[in-house]
C-alpha cells in the first residue's frame, strides 16, 4: 500500500468503543432511576441480564432514528430524547419529560466514558511516526465528541477535528471530506488545482460505515479502508468500494506499512 500524507479518521466504533461505552453509560443511568430499573427488570421477566437486553433493543431503535437524523428527517434535539422515549415505551413508560432528562443525563455520562478499541492509541501513534497528519471526521454531537477525544487521551494525535454540525455537512456529503482536506493541507482546490489533485491522492479515509465513510470518501476521490469491528458488515464495505478491510488495529497498522 502506498504511503499517505493525510488521514481522515472516524471516531465512534472506529477508535472509540461506542457500543461498550454507550451500554455502560445506559446501565449506570438505569440504576439511578428505581422506577425505570423495575419496569425494565419486570418487562424482561426478572432476567439477570435485563439491562443488556434493554440496551440491545434501544440500540436497534437508535440506529434507525440516527439514520433519520443523518437524512434530515429528524432533528438533533428530538433525537436526543426520542430514542429513549421509544425504548421506554416498550416497557409501558410514556413520559416525555423523563425521556428528555434521561437523554441529557446520557450525554453527560457519555463524556465520562473513555474505552477505546484495543490498539487504537498505538495505531494513531504509528501514523504519527510515519509523518502523517490526521483529522477526525465525525457526524457525532459536538458537545460530546471533543470530550471523548480528550478523556480517552487521543486528541493530541489530530491536527484537525471536523464535526458535521459545525461545518454544515454530514458524511457522506463529499463537502465534509473537502473541508477536512482543506484544513489538513492548508489550501483549497481553487487556490492550487494541481496541488489539490496530489493532496487527494495522498489522503486515506479510515472508518466503519459503508455509506458515510467508504462511499462518502470514494465520491470525493479519496480511497478508504474499512474496519470490521464497527457498524458496517464486511460485505457491505467491500461492495461500497473499500480498498481493504482491517479486522484488528494490528492488521490496520500492517496495511499502512504494506
């Protein structure tokens, strides 16, 4: 694999273990509210793993609602609480105000969680040692993404942090890739057309989402490596045009050296 100069890297499920951190935060919060804890426990027949079962049901709803948010069908403000309202309804709770409070508590708790995908920090240090410049490219909420990077100890590796709601474009819109690359290389296509072509050829996207990361990068002329431990299925990332699929951070490092 050729040596790249610029790296655009997704955060959630690519570097930061979103699923583990999210489940941990939600289980902690369930314990704070006895009526919620009881409703879920009873709803799952007293199963010892009732909190995990709840999380799995919530996660399915969250994925569907997050897709609506990314397509513009659902506002950020509604997504923040409605995903919990919809999940709590499964257990006979229909309290919008409580869902809003839980949604706020969830975001506050999420910034306290800092579990990374094993090997993530070492992989970033490896790219840094190769002389690569890195930018975060994320559709996540701005009020939590910066905290995630800081508290998990990886903010230092990134020259730029590009978050969709701050720049006005969401992945897979090619414009967010353009903005990130402009910030990394320090010029625009209009300012240096030939240099821009070279910059795109020297850029690599790393992410877990077949549409947002792989297709989005490809539509802006940027190759992408998919990671198998996140949101996307391997076959979907291959169909999306990923140049390679990494199954571990160690394999990702090896691909970057190949």
